[in-house]
């Protein structure tokens, strides 16, 4: 279950699908997972990453594709299966918020993984 503010952002972005002003807007997926902040050692849940990234989709005036996530999974855990990340590999464009130490200001990164189906 997502926090209310995240659901509100998703609803706002989903409304773009029926808005003619967004007919030519790019469709962006978002991805989040649990991360460890190396400065504090604390975990950062994917809800915060998803919220930050959804705000980026709004700023980019894009439409929302899929919301991909891996609950309880982390990039620092060797061998962890991450189905959300695996799904992102076949999607055309995915936004993700990097771990706190990777990017000052926490701006989402757009990653063109592969030319996949929409």
C-alpha cells in the first residue's frame, strides 16, 4: 500500500492520459527499491524514491507508464532478485531516484535501458 501523497501523484499523472495537452508527451516509468544511505547507515524505503521520481515526471510534463518497485530488495544485497528492475530492462524509459549518496539534490535519473515495447 502506498502513502496517500504518492497515490495522489499517481492519480494526477494518470489524468494526463485523457488530457489532449499531453497527447505527445513522453511516457515514463518509475522505479524504486530499498536503499542504504552510506552516510547514516539507515534504510530509505522505496516510497520516498517513488514519490521523488513521480514529482520529476510531473516537472517533465510527461505521462506515467508503469510504477515498478522491489519491496524488501536492495542493490547492496548480492544475488537478490529484483523483478521490478528486471521489468524495467524491457521498458523504453525508466526514471529512478539514485541512492542518497549518489546524487546531490536527489534529482531522478532517466535511464534509457533498451528500446522495448510500450
